[in-house]
């Protein structure tokens, strides 16, 4: 993406509204009479339609909150069988497939998660091209079928194909529309909207971890998979009907784009930074400065790949890759580690449930903080918080309380991190191809995730007969450290990209005073 895309995203609707009111006020002095007259005339021609359009962009309305609800419900289940409750499955799969190494069993969940993210390089583009609602429903059907097939598995490799690969494909088709849709309805409160949507994973994990464990003990692991398949189809199938893309009225869009362009021209004249370039507005519609023609674009795979030239996107992608190596390790091995230090299986499941609950809280709470303070600062705080949780708390976790502290703090920070990365993408590149960009970024993370947990399993097996989790903890911690450094690098590039715009705003305020 070009730097103009970043500027277009930063010039969000609320900012434009504030500037327009100041200029149109009769008491506001101006440095140039011609400029003041031009902008005032533009404002007076649309006194009623412009504010309503800007309000619809920033507040979301009923359709926006229904989209958030649909995204929340999909998040509650789409990662449950492969991530947030897979630690429960690992413990019971060891009894079903006796003689199988821990790394071999962990590879089932890792495969499902990795395919979910890797397939994003195509799923995101499919969603942008054919519609969020249709794509998510097809993914829901595939997820339900995969869990039913997994319930008839006789060998471990059957789970690789069903609960792993097939479920991952379906989850990918459902996930990327769900993660992208809130940003199309919300601007000012984007962090809160996405935080609520992705908090479904935390709440789903909190409820499903002990429930899954109880179901397995009550019936068996295969009937539990069938019950989970029915739940996925009913909940995610209904939720997919709610996540429709935002549609903008063409007349109001034209008015908004003209006023946005006039405002940008005025700011460039004041700062002396006049440039001829295409502008991508926060509504996701591309226009050309020369003739103002609207050009709704459908993303193509090779066109989207050009974004890797952008240092902001590259830094975030490398951060996803490195942090994903250790992302699932605490979730997969938290319950087995609890048994290792002398806790019961139920205590381990409780810690896993509490950890998922903290993820639910963190995604909403830190999303609100990001909206009020800074998404960049909050994202940095969360990335380094993950490092402390693993390198400090997990290293010294020898009791229920300390392990619970590790699990809750890690999931608090990693949950918020997951919800704030899409906000960073929207701020830097706009929302028109957001599903495609997130798909590419998470695909890189999926490749690393595919190897992270199995590598940790092999490391754990290599410590036998004197079993030790310390090398596993260090593997997860080091990957998080490298990821946090990459997030810090992104924050620097983002600051450099937005610094000219911020400086121009301050210059305008000084000249107006």
C-alpha cells in the first residue's frame, strides 16, 4: 500500500467533521480568503446529509451491532476445537490413541489452526469478492461436516485430515469475514467493536473448556465431537447471516468524497505538501484526484501481494510469524503442565477456563483503552505483556495460583493483541481490502504455528525420562520476545508514516489561531 492509503485511513470521518465545523464557523479566522470561501460554499451545499453520513460511518447503527454479534458468535466456536479447548482433547486423545507421542497428538490441533490461518491468503480474497455472508456459511457447513467425520476416526491420521485440515479450511472461510466486518461499520470506536467481536473466543473457551471435559467424561470423546458439530452448525450458521458488508448510499458517498478531498487539498496547501495521488477513504472506495471518479475495486491475489513492499505491513507480518511459534504452546500444554506439578485434571481445566475468561475481558477492556489512548501504545503494551507472562510467571509457576496467574495474564494480553492487530491494519491501510490483508498476514503466522507446538512437543519428549517443561517455556518466551520487537518496529514505521499528517494538522491549527 502507498503512503496515501495510510493518510486516507487516518483522515477518518470524525476528524473531517471537526475540521469542517471549524472552517464553516463565521467567527473562525482564515489565512486565505479564497480557501475559506471555497470550503464554506462546499459545507453550505450539504448541511444535513453530510453529518448523517459521517455518523453512519462512525457509529455503525443496528446493522453494525448485529454484524458485531455475528462476529462474536463465530469467534466463540471457530477456534474452540483446535485451540482454546484442544488442551482438553489432548489429555483424552492420549487415552484413546495409546502409545502416541504428545507431539503427534498436538499436531492435530496445530494443523487445524495452521490451515485456518494459511488458507487466509485465499479465504480473505474470496470473502472480499463473493461476500462475507455467503463465505462464512459455506465455512460453517465444512466445519460441522469435519467434526462429524472426526467422530468416526479409528487412527490418529484420520484426525489430521478431519479435525485438522478439513476443519481448518471451513474455519478459515468463516473467520476472515467475521474479523473484517466490524471495521466497515465503526471508525471512532473501532477498537471496542473489534474487541467485542473477538472476545467471543475468550467467552467460548471459558464455557466450552469445562463443558467439553464434562461431556467427554459423561459420554465419550467421539459423541462430544458430534454434539460440538451440531452446535457449530446452529450457532455459526445463524451468525453468518448477520455479517453482511456495509453498503454506502452512492449520493451520500459522492458528497462525502468531495468534501473529504476539499479538506485534504486545504491541509496540503497550508503545509506546503501538495501531492497528486489516489486517495483511499475510510469507506473503502478508491477515487482519483484528477477526475474524482469512483472506482470500487475487487482485490486480486497478485495485486494484494504488493503490500509486502510496505514496511508497516512487513513488520506486522514478521511479528505474526515469530509470535505464532509460541502462541499455542501455553494453551496446548497448560493442562498437562498442571498435572505435571501435582494439580488435578479438573484444576487444569479450571485454569484453562479462567484463562479464556481473561481473554474475553482483555479484548474488550484493552479495546476501549486503545480507542481512548492509542492503539499503537496499547498494542506495544500487550506484546511485551505476553513476554512477561511466559518468561516470568510460567517459569516460576509451581502452584495453582501462580499457574492461574500465568494463564490469565497471558490470555489477557494475547487476546487483546489479536483484537488490536486488525485495528492497526485498518488504520494503516483502510478497510476496502481488509479481509485480504489480514488473510495474508495470518497466513504467515499459520506457517509458524504449524511447527510451533509440534516442535515444543518434540522438545518435551526429548527431556524424558526426567520430564522438564523449562525448554518448552523458553521456546514460547523467545518467540514472543522476537514478536514484540517486530511490533516495536511496526510502531516506529507507523509513527514515521503518520508524522507528516500530524505535523500538518498542528501547522493548520497554529495558522488559524
